[in-house]
């Protein structure tokens, strides 16, 4: 049987020069922080973050099994993207163009960094965002050893945090060349390569 042909989605440049908040799954994420960004910036919910931000404009999850666990998230009305083909027709598929750096030429592809947050960052840049705020990007376990704010996935697995950090650390020059600023507003994080600022301060700059 011939393999199914995949048509990759071309990401529209909907947010030129705007601020985008990426909401991840780290254990430090709070519903108060998520509520604070509503209506203040563009928002991409990553994986289970849609449960706290069902109003987000974009939902990104790279794994087919995640989409199956959540049955394609039929309640989510925004744009949906994945790196792997799924059986859900409203989930648009992006092309894997390599592990590191930023994909800036092919608007249908992203670099992977071996994690969804990294891919969502590349996606936000395709949308045109030039200022990106990170929430729930802990890149490590919580104080109680928890892996996510919502607990574990149905099939728990240990995330390779050192690999995640290494990938993000390689983004300095690509982000500078693209004219993109990334601020880490996570309450707790082991990710040291981006300037750490409070969410309140970052949102004040959006309003300025």
C-alpha cells in the first residue's frame, strides 16, 4: 500500500511585529498567569495548555499520540498545528526541517529542538511575532518532583531536559538575525539563555 501523501501547511503571517505568549507545560505555570495574558498578546497554547487557555489563537502539539489522547481537541476553535500527520483533518501539519536553529525560509516547516516549545517558538516567528514571552518553560521538574502543572501524561516519560536546554542555547544568533526578542516569564526555570523578567513587567511593555 502506498504511503499517504502529506501536504504541509504554509503558516500565514498574521501577527507582524506583535508580541506572542507561548504557554508551556512546566509545573510552575499557574492559571493566574494564563488569565493575565488573555487579550494582552497573541497566544499559542502548547499541548495541555489549551485546558487553561481554551481561548488561545493557536494550539500546537507535535506528537500523534497526544492528539489521540485528546481526541483531536474538538472543543478548540483556533488554529491547530502538529509536526506529525494525525487522523484529525483540522490539524495542520508542518515539515520537520532539522533539529536546531530557526527555519526562516520555509514557512511550512519548523526546526524541532526535540521539544514542542521550541517548535512553537519557530511557529510564532512564522506568524510574524518579533517579541515572544515564555510561560511554563521550566525545563525541569517541580519542587515536588512533578513534571507538568497538570500531572503526568497518560503514558509518563522523563523529558530529556539537558537536550532541551542545549537546543534553546543555540538560538542566540538565529534570533538576533531574525530581529526577535525572547523573554522568559516562567515563575521557575532552569532555562538561562533568555532574559528572565516578571510577567507583569513584560506585559507592561506590551501596553507601553
